[in-house]
C-alpha cells in the first residue's frame, strides 16, 4: 500500500478501509507519510467527508497511536468535560472542583489558546507558580489527593493528533466534523474515562457558527464516545458573546474565584449556571447520582458550602501555585496595566457581539496567540460591561481593556467597538443552553 | 496575505484572484509556502476546479517564475509539439527533423519517462554519446546549425512547475485539467514559440481514458496557448494501444530511424502517419506554408528525399551521439539481451490492449521508472507483433520481450498477456486521429 493509493480513494469519494486508515495514522507518527501527503488527504477528507465507519476507525487508530491511561484502581468514577472552544469560556476551573467534591474523579487534560480562543492551561498559569506540566505520576497523585488535576497534552497521548492538528491548522482543514471528532475523542478516550460531558459551542465565537453544524458535531461526538463504552452527552451552548464578563487569562481566573467565593456579578452568572449544569451532568452520567436533579442539588451545595473553593485551593497548592489568590483574587491583578474604557459610539441596545473578534482583540494586546510558539501576557484582558440585550448610552462603556502599549490598545479597542452591534430595538438575550444531545 | 487565506478560499469553492495565485506560485519557489500547504491547495483545486481566469493566471505566474527564452533573432519561425504522454509515442524524433527541413525552428524541451509513459530524453540517450544536458548556449548553436535541438527541462525554466509536479505526483493531484494546462503551457510558453501543436492522447495508455476528458483538456490547452499569442492547435489521437510496434528506449529510436529511412513495418505505420500530420501542422501553423495540404506535401518530400534522415543525423552528431546508428540502426540492439516470445493463450482477434499495462510491463524489466531517481536500462523493450484487429492463433506471438533476468521477464510477460484482450469477433481498428481542436 502506498500513501497515494489512500489519497486517491478519498479524492474520488470512496470509503477508506480500516487498514488504509491504520496505514495513514501509523504513517503520520512514523513519518512514512510525508506531511504534504497527509495534508492532501486531510483536504480530501474535508471536501469529501467520511462515513461513520471511517470516523470510528480514525478515532480508534489515533487513540491507539499512543498511551491509554487507566484510573480504574481509583475508588471514584472518572469523568471529564470537553468544550469545543470559545471566548471567555472558563467553566473547567469551576466544574472540576464542583464535580470532585461530589465524588467524581476529574483527570483533565487541557489545551492552550490559539487564534481567538482561550485555553485552560494558559489561564491556570496566570496563577503564580502553577505547574501544568506534571509527570503522569504527579498527575495521579494530585488526582488521588484533590479529586481533580489539570495537565497539558503529553507527548505520549494520541501523538498522531498532535501532528495532524498542526497540519490542519496550517492547511485550513480544522473544521471538518470527522477530523474534529477523531481529534477530540482520541485524546479524551485516552484519559480512561467512564463518562464525558461535551460542551459544543455555537455562535459568533465558536467553530460552528450555526446550531445545525453544532448539532451535527455534537451527535457525532456523542455517538463516538458511547460506541467506545464511555457514557457521553453533549450540551449545545451559546457562544454568541463571551461567556461571562472576563476575557483574558488572569481576569478569567479571577472571575472563577469570585464565583466559587459566592461573589456573583450578574454578567458572570452564565459561567456559574453552565458550570453547575455541566458538573451535575458529570455527577449523574458517571453514576454517582442516578437523578440529574439530585446531582444538581448536590453540586449547588458543594458551591454554597465553600467546599468547591476549598477543593480548588487544594489543587492550586498541589500543583505548585500561590493559593493565596483563592482568598485574595486581587493578587491576580497586574497593577502596571492601563485601563482603557471602550465606549459605545451611539445609544441603543446591544443586539449582537462578534465574540471571535473580542477574542482577537485580546490576542492583539498579548492575551492570545497567532502561532503556537507565541508567548502570552497573562495579565491583559477585556472586561465586558455590556452584554446582549443591555441598553447603552452614547459614550457609555462597552467594557474595559486591561493593556500595555498604546498602538495595540487602539487597535484592540477599535476591534471591540466593531464587534458590538448596537440597535434601536432590544433583542432577546440568547438562551445559554440550546439543546441537550443524549445517545 | 497568508497561505491559509488562499487555501480557505479555494476549499470553499471560491475564485482565486491574480494576486492570490501570484502569492502561491512565488511562495512555492521561495518556500514561503510549506509543501504541505501547497499540496492542500492542489487537492482543493483538484476537487473544486478553477475558472478560465484562474487557469490563465496560474499559467502566467508559473511561466514567469523562471527564464523565458527568445529565438526571435532566428530567421525561421519557431514551433514545437507537445504530447500528453503515452506508450510507444516516439513522434518527436521524426517530426522534429521533418519540420526543421521544411523551415521551422524546433527548440524541443522534453521530459523523462515515469510510470507507464516513456520520455523523449530517455529515448535519445539510448544513442551512444547523445547529450541532452546542453547549456542554453549549446542548445541555441545546435538549433541554428541543424534546425532542431533537444534538451531536458532546465532549473531556470518554470521552476515552480518542477516543484509542483513532484508534489502532484506524490499526492494524486496530477490529473486536474487546470493543473495540467498550467504545467504544460508554462514550460512551452517559456520556450519562446510562435506556434504549438498539441497531441492529446486518449485511451487506455493515456492520462485521459475517454475522449470527453481529452477534448476538454485539448480545448483548455488550445485556448490558453492562443490567449498568450502562440498559435496553438491540438489533435486528439488514439492511445488505446502502443503507438507503432516498439516500446522501450533503444527499440523506439531504432523504429524511428527505420521510418526515416523509408523502411516501414505496417505495425509502425501509425507512427509515421502521425509524425507527418503533426509536422505538417507545425509547418502551416507557424506560417511557413499557408495551406495545410501544401505543408503535408512538403513534409512528405522531406521524408522521401532522405532530407529528414540527414537532418536527424546532423542533430545526433551535433549533440555528441554516434551518428552511425542512422545508417546501421542494428547498432542500437544490445546483443546480450534475451528474446522472450509472449504467446496468445487462445485464438481470436485482438479486441483491446491495455496500453498502460504494456508500459508497466516494460518498466518491470528496467525500461521505465517507478520513481524519478530510478535508472533506466536503454536496451530492453517490447516489440508488438499483434495490434488491435489482428487475428492470432493460440500459441502465436503477441510480441517479443527483449529482457535480462528471468523472474522480471516472467512478470512482464504475464502483464503483457493480461493486457491483450482476445475476442471472437474482429473489432474495427481504432482511428488514429480522433479530432482536431482549433481555436
């Protein structure tokens, strides 16, 4: 078999066999396939699609391209959440301690931000001293002691995905459902989960702009997870504006700690609501509580009692971070930053927000990456004052930019102004949870 | 502009601007585009096509990626022929001296064989001492003295094509009309031609298996050539069996010399007929003779008078070859080779021949290449005894293999037997020239 034979079959709209897909995935890892051959196949898959059987084979071969973790010796069930990525999406930091307190073990393997989307690892590293590059032994120890642990993608888990993702990013072949499914699920399945809750974002700040695409992706993910024996559900949630108030690394951690402390800004409430719902589904799906309603009650008590904040504090300590931020979130604020008010040019109601553009505006001032090799300025960010449905006067603040240099700040402010659409009529605020996809 | 922007537009079925195509072609030469980005775009072009304007821009940018020759100081008009490639296709060696004798200057830049197709350079190198790697100064000198000269693709002519062709070959993106057109025409236009005759092959040994595809390609080539001010015509010719009798390098040169000497084996006659027609069209299209019929008469006299043979002999001398082969073609025969008779297993009529498989059978015994880096055995080859429409008895020879090692010879003979389809009814012999495409 030659790479050309496989490329030709997919080019001509045919279905690849299990053996052909295995040959491809092994060839990606071993370099038997040249990058230019892999990218030609990726484009053919993007344009000609994949059958359910092909998607299943691709996921399984990518999963088995590396190490598969096993936490079955732990007493608790093991569950995780995965989000398809958005702007201001910080639920992991809240739902992980919530679920852990409720008796779920959460071994979270997260990513970094790229383009307009943020990444959990970058956020955690805004806490002074916090280490995300734990060894697998340390990861296991933190997990046993705290109930949740956070690390980055390792070299040994789904190595095929690492190479393919870099190629997809450079060749505009990211947004293909079978490739997204295989990428997400190969990594998640490698974490040895009993249950998985997916947060599929839909809207201006998501990969999937419309709900139809999000639903198609969610169904494919749920079907794949369950076919591998992992109880999997998906929520389709709104990403037509940043989730909550803060966009940026330190400011997002700060928002999470405020919420865990019970200090709830109304603009940040959707973060808390979604975190509680996702955590409750992890609790019920993993079998800790049979009833979702009972699970919701348990999760809320974990929040209100301060147990989740304690659990988060123990995680920060265990992963080397300065746990004082949990009691004094103001410590996360970089006092050398300037505050720039971004003002509305006219009066009206916030009718729509281009959330991806808000993400890019934060990247412009150093809070995000254009390339994976770029470094991040943890302190900078944006705090939304106005969200969809809010009334603003001309000259009133849409939000605050925390930034450094003037020219970047001006570009960033201009992007934010252009991202807000002000209309005369008040729109309905978007629904946070649009749909639940079960097997 | 980033490569991703261009890839995305073509991926989504959009039309690339002149600037985007220029950015791509320059990026291929400068390595600003990674190979994996180029191959992703090539696959997107393969699957989503290109408009006439895009094809035109791609051709022009590839043409101007390198040096453009200029023979306008020569007294004669400058013309060439290009074939899309076949099996046993050796017309260049006959039509070049025919056209040169009739007053056309023929600066032929040819290629090497790959896969099942042969290449003019490999054939010429079967003549002891013949040099195809002339400098451009030597090329010009031979052209002035002899009227035609033969060299290989240089590093300086259309360098973008060289890189793109290698990528297309490795990623199954060869057979896309806009890419074929840009590849062929960028090189041919760089040779500073007044007129160009295209021989677009159609059939079992051609890129284009069916006449519809061949016609579409021919029309695109003719339109592109004329739009650049080169008078261009195309013939669609039969490649449902090897052209003539010989397939292999030395044996094909030998067949050409026989034909130039007036020694015409009936099975080789199509080679002569097609060479005369192509040469006559070069003579008329380049304006030497206004009437095609007059041009045909002139070409036939160049053949019958022995002037074309003399011209060929002068070219062999000028390019360093042993010109004695022109008078004693038997000198091209390698006497250390074995002759293996490939026999028909049953009686009937030759109904069809898989010409590509005949080409591969010759490659198996060393007469062709699987990869560009493979070396060639000039002596080996196949001499067809039976062509389409011929009657054969069981045990009668389909042809003779000139070969060396036994196991390869057996595989080769088996391939040849499987390539011949014997039927009970006598089929019509295929028409040599199927269609003429004029602007």
